[in-house]
């Protein structure tokens, strides 16, 4: 049976405020550079086998921004990605119970933000990266997003709905 297609939740006429996320990947398995090389076609965020992380992906909306975090090697936020396809079946899963979203690279951080720096910053003490370190897909609060962007040398990127209002 073919799964039903999900209707995009946010449109030009009815923008829903974006949310922020953090996606973790081991750079020897899939790196920021590989996501950048994929260009606008992006990449399905496959291989997640944790129910909470899967549910976070199911909550993602088109245009949501994600920190790209290198785990194991580097231990740092290295770039910003964007959700370009809503949750759909993960083709790397034979059981049919796991889903993924597609993401594309938006911008590298001018300066990588290390896990040690995140942990040392009192403004980030409640960030999921600190409190739920093992989770591969995590929510990021707007104030945490702004602080990590600041630490990485970027102004906090506006949400897509905010961009549409500026002319």
C-alpha cells in the first residue's frame, strides 16, 4: 500500500512560524560538506531509530531551520540546514515504522560552536544538546538558536514567515 502524501503545513498565504532543531551526524557517515555538495536537492535524514527523534521529525515543518552538528569527530555545530520535505517513510528501514525528513544546506557557521562552548554558556544550560546529548534530532528554543548563531558569528536567521513580511 502506498503511503498517503502529507500536505505541506505552511504556505505563502498561511505562514506558520518556524521551529528550530538540531540534527546530529557523524561526519565519517554523512558530513556537512556532503550536504552542501547536494545543493538544493538536499538529502533525506535517514537512519534515525529512536521514537522521540522520529516524533520530532514528524513535527517539523517546511522551512524549519536546523543546526547541523558533527558528532564523534569535531563535536561542534558547523552549519544551518532547512527542512525541504515533510516526514515520509525512511527508505533505509525495512520495517516501515521509521520516517525521515529531507534537508538542504543553508549556510555554514563562520566559526564552529563546540560542545564544550555550548556547555560552558549559562544561556544554553537547558539546551537539549546539553541535557539530552545522545538524541540525534533535538528541538532548539528560539533564544538558544539566537545564542548559538551569535557564538558562531551569524545573526540569528529570520524565520521564513518573517522574511516574507519584509519587502
